[in-house]
């Protein structure tokens, strides 16, 4: 009579256990790596958005400084701006765009729109000028965000005309 010990179905060999562990490790790695990549790309997106906003703020402040010395009493060497509203994209061939284009810090100039408005209706000394810079930043994680995956941003500077 042959008495062989019979293995229960719950008993698993070490090779089978090793194979099951490898499969579980691959699933865990895929989950952790995907979450890590989303966090990394999200951090890059936030950094790019903050950089663009800082550049927009710099352009608005520079345009306000340029507008405040270009009032009706400005010197003949400096052309007067205003009081008509000026709307310009920075890639255009325009005196305002030509002066502001170097402030884009390597970003595409066509992505920025500048609006100069003389709040008090004139460009006399002590009247105010408002500069609004608009732009949009596309995100890396567009497919994970609702909408079109683009952030519309705006920066404003207000100053008084000194000349």
C-alpha cells in the first residue's frame, strides 16, 4: 500500500508564493509610481504657474513705470502715451510692446496681453494709469483637470503720472 501524504489545497509551494509576491510587488509599484508622478507633475505645474504670474506682475509694474513718465508733460525725447486706452499683445510691433517684450523672461511674448487705461480720463500730472496684464498657463496634467486644463491669470498695477 502506498501511503503518500496528500497536500491540502491551502498548502502552497515556495515557488508559487514567490510568484504571487512578485505580482503583488508589481501592482504596488505601479500604484505608488503613478501617485508619485502625479505629485511631481503637479508640483511642476504649480511652479510654472507661479513663475508666469511673477513675470506678469513684473510686466505690469514695468508698464506702469513707463506710463507714469509718459504723461502730457513728458520731454520731447520720450513719446507721450494716452489718454486713449491701449491694448497690445507683446509679440506685436508696437512702441508699448517693444518696451515690454524684454520683460517676458524667455516666455512666449504672444501669450501676454497688456491693457493700459488712464483711470481719470487724462494723462496729466497726478492722474492715475492702470495696467492689466492677462495670460493663460496650460498645465501638464490637462487630462486630469476639469475644463480645458488652462489657468487664466491677470496682474494689475496702478500708479500716478509724474510728468
